[in-house]
């Protein structure tokens, strides 16, 4: 029981590493990179957000830039500013708008927790969960993000609530997979859950297959700039970790090289370079 209750805490720490990475354009660095980005100010983020022909076009990229700024500045000002903008004018699709505000709060939870601001982290996590629960018709993407947010809520759980959260995450993933078995983000979140579940509780047997699914299956959202595409880069990171943990260094090396080929500036994949 104690071992199982530790897994979400480990998940949370891993997600801090995996998601707290610089947003870098492939093939650019230094001053060239900086010149291509709008200056890192709150007003600049709002300007970029409002200048999209369609309000939610490229919203994941914009949110991640704000997230990167907040990681550097050790606050949640840029993300909160974008959140306010979405709340005021997030387009006609209420469910999709709720998704992206929930995604912002997922990242706010991570930033705040890194800064040991438990109050902000807990409030952000709860807000993200409530927004997604508000969507009467949930899609696979909603279930994937909701499962992730529930995982992030584990550090704030009261005594005895931990097992309920674990089973709720499993239920959310089951519902999502019932709608879209080949959703990259569902595969990724399910794999992370299995990766950190102790073997005595049946964990560690599905992670490899799920992570390979996540990196090999096509991203169906790639042609829609309003839909999420996160998950593949993170899956490469976990797949390398998995093979290193299992002492399968050649397999780890294979996916490290493949991951760097597909995400050449990924800090979460490059951090494994010393292992080879």
C-alpha cells in the first residue's frame, strides 16, 4: 500500500523534469533564437495570443512559451495572463477553451510546486480538474489531461484519499481509451502510471508497449493548430528511462538516438546522453 501511494509523488517529480524545459526552435540558438521570439513580457504574450486569425490557433505553442518564461522567472504571471485572456475571449468552442485553460493550470501547478507555493499549486490543479469535469461531453483529450491533473493532485491528497485517486486515474484512462485507443496522450499518461506502479501491484509490464505506441502511432491532431500534440517527446524520455532501468542499454541507446533525431533540441532526452 505504501509503495503504491508513492507512485504519484514520483510521477509528479518526473513531470516537473519533463515539462520544465526550454522552448527551442529546431536549428536555432542564442541571439537568433531570441530574435524569433516575441519578447518575454506579459503584454507580448497577450499580443501574440490576440493576433491569431483564429483565437486558439497555435495555442499549445503560445502556452508553452509562457510556461518557459514562468520557469525562468519563478512565477506564474505569464501563464495567468494567458489564462485571463482565454477566459475573456477563448472562442466559440467552450469545451476546447476549457481544455486549454485546464492545460494552463496543469502547468501552473508544476511551476508553483517547484517554487514550493503549495497554495497556488493546489488551487491551479483543482481549477483545471473542475474545468474538465464541467465539459458534459468529454473526448479522449479531456480524459488524458484530466488523468494527468488527478495525478498532480496526489501531493495535496488527505490521508486515505490516495488509493481513490489512483483508481480514478485508471477509470479516466479507461473511458478515454474507449473513445480513442490510439490517442498519443492517453498512451503516454497510461504508460507513466504503469512505469511508476510497483511490480507487486502489477506495474511495469505495460509501459514499454504503451510508450512505443505513443512514439510510433501517427499524431492525428498534427494538422489542426487548435488541438494538443504533446506526448511524443515525453514518451521518448520515458522509454529511454525504462530501458536503462531494465539494463537494456542498446535499446535505450536506440530510442535515445531516434528521440534526438525527431526532437533535436529536447533537453529531457539529451539529459540521458551521459548514460551512453
